[in-house]
């Protein structure tokens, strides 16, 4: 739809009341009814569990069309960015909604390279935590702790916000790698300023002080691609969390720490680990892929198909299309075979030809193939979601910054429909 074909107002009838509510049209034709005055005019509110039909903000960062399977960062199709761009450039794009000039990219690359070191005292935080603690919990704690190292009285000024954004983008890979090294009892590896963003992550993850580690360029490019595909995805659970916490006036580090905790959930960022566990159970079990899919159709079987379907996409996730091809490319270039990929392809073929899954619009999503690539890179399953967090960092920061630039931004405070007991008198303990 366009502004010319959409009515300016929507008429709501509530009993004997009639109110006109403004209608808004987004740049890609999305239509929204502005209900900000609904309660003031009628005393009524809307009911939308999960907020799946509620537009909570105006944004210029990411466009997502789930019905058509479209994902664009500031207008640029994800397919073009995956093929032609690299993660540092995509970070700038999300933060500014424009591609950088040569000078801007050079400065930004310098800044996100030369601020990667952590304060030495922060190492004590890692060492104080149990080695078997989940790396996502460790990362959330470390990012939150950055607030104590960078206590800025001028918080939420544009200049200070940009400094903190650079710090987070640069230091998150170091925090992630340290969380892994702590879990396996190896010494922390300092970042190297001569390496690119993805290559530096691999160095800090897999290098040791015993000998020089040179990241495989094929692995670095594969990781860079994964980070691009995870960089932003509109108002998902973790992004909404970052915006919500930021709406209270909390600083960027505290807001992003909350986002990491939200991403940790198995229904959000933890899904790629669940996919690998599912594929391994088929590989190691006695069921064939087809038998597994038949069980997945039965609600009481206890078998759940992971990596298919999406809250927004009702078509093939465009990121999954890219990653499916990348699986072949990465495994081929590394000279490896993974039987899990064969199982995944068989599951996909079954799902796309079975009316049960087709009618429910259960297509592969980004989690279905990303875990296979992470596994090929040697990244352990418990770190999959941590790498998701590294990739999502520029999106979280861009959304947080956008919120603070919005003159209409208010503290997030949803309403509720109370369904509990009505007013009643207190009874003394001996009369109950």
C-alpha cells in the first residue's frame, strides 16, 4: 500500500462510542493504526500477547517482510551484503543507515581494532566464576561489568554514546573469547591489531602462548558471513529488551547485558545449538530422518523439529538460503565432510514436500544451517549463542542509539488486563 491508497484514519466502534484513529504508512507500505490516544478517548486498551501485532517504535535500521522472505539493512538486501560486504562495514551501515566512505571505514576499522583490549582487572571477574558456567552468563556479567570501568557522568550524550558503542563493538569478541578460554582452563590470548575482526576472534579463541596461530582465511570469511547474517533482525526479543532497558535511562552496557540474557533463551538465540543436538540425535539414534519427521508431526511424541518456522517469516528465511550454500562452500574449501549436513538436507527435503509442514509454513530458518558452519569452524556448541551475540551487537547498539535520538521515545510501560480477584477485605490470621 501507499500513502495515496490508505485512508487517513481508522474508525473504531466501541459500544455507542466512535473514534477516529490516525493511520500511518511506513516507507515499505506497512500500515499501522496509531492507538496512542485510544485509552484517553475510550478508556479501552488493546490486547496483544507477545506484541506480534504491535508496532512499538519507528525505525530506519532494518526492514523485514516475513511473507515475502525479505531482509534488508537500511535498504540493502541481505543477499548483496553477504556477497559483497564485510562485517565491519555492515556494523557502520547499521549504526548510520549509510554505507561508509573510504575515510570513514578506515577510521572505524582502526577504532574497533585498537579498543579490543580489556582492563586487566576485568580478568578477575572471569576467574571468579565457575569454569562450567555457561559462556552466555559469563558474557552478560562481563558486559554489565563494563559499566563499572567506564562510569561516565555525561552518559547519553551523542559523543559519549559513540565512544561506548566503539568500546562494546571492539571488546565483545575479547569478552567472548575469554569466556571460552576460562571454561577450558587455558590462558587468555590478547587481541592482535594486525588481524581483521573475524580473524582476531579465531586467534583469541584457538591460539595459545606456545606458538603463533594464523587464522585460516576461509574460516575467517565464513565467520564474517555468519556475523553479517546475525547483525540485526528488527524488533526481536533481545532487541526489544535492549530498547526497553535503555528506555529507563540505563547505560548502553547495562542495556546490552540484558539483551545478551534475552538472546540466551532456547527459543531465541539458543536455537542453533538445539538444531545440532537434534541432528546428532538422528545420526546416533535408531530413527531415520523420515521416521523423525513423522514423530515431529505428533504432538504427544516428545519429538520437536528445530530450526524450522519463524515468528515472522512465513516463507523461506533468506538467511537460511545463504547459509545452505555456505555450508557446501566452507566444508568444500576446508576439505571436510559432515554427515549432519546430509541429515539436514534430507530433513529439509522432507519438510518442503510434506503438506503438514508446507501448510504450516515451516521453512528452514537461520538456525538450521548456522550451527553446521560453526561446528565446521571448530566452535563448541555452548559458544554458538555467544557468537550470535557478537554478530547481533551492532544491531543492538544501533537500536539503542535510535531510541535515544527519538524525540517521541518514552519509557516502555505496557498495560495489562487484570484477571485476578476483585476488592476484598483483609482477614486476620486466626479467622482464615
